[in-house]
C-alpha cells in the first residue's frame, strides 16, 4: 500500500475531519497488518510548514517519526521512478509531486494507494482509495 502526503498530514496534525481515518490506516501499518511505502518526497512536503515557522524541533520530530515508523518505507526518488512519473504525468495530467508519489507506488509494486486527492482516481496503474472512504 502506498501513502500520499495527505494521509501523513492528517495523522500528524490530528485533523478533526480526517484524523481518525488517517490514524486507522497508520495503526494498521504500525501493527504490521499491511506494509506501506511513500516517496521520500513526503519529507519535503511535510517539513516546509514547520521550517517556514522556524520550528526546527518540530521538523526534526516529523523526520524521526517518518523514518522510524514501523512497516513504513520511504522510497528514494530513483531514475526509474522519475521515468514512470513522466509517463503518469503525461497520461493523466497530474502535478509533478503527485506523479512522483504514484510512480513510487507503481515501481514498488503497490496495488493500492491511499490519498484524499480525487484527481488520483483517474489513474489505472493501481487502485486508489480516498481517505474519506476509509472507515475509522
């Protein structure tokens, strides 16, 4: 299973709207019910807000949480991921970060990606589950 940054944001920020669903997904990962993968790009996306506010401790905590989260692999952005991302971006007209996230999923063999971005639903390379449809 691949995770979009939004799932991690809702989890880390305890979102009142989607926090329970994100927590349920990540609890399943932590308990080894399912293995998860995310692109290392999530680090960039998650660290910008605390760094913008000059909260280095918060940024460090996020990085530690992600790099040591049980059964979650942060996959590097390799040439094969970039080539697949280019194909996905061209085919579905997605933004570059989304194409990289999906390419990471496909290249890692994930058959399911969880996001809250409806634009991902047009992708055929793997099944897309919207976080809003997850039963917490």
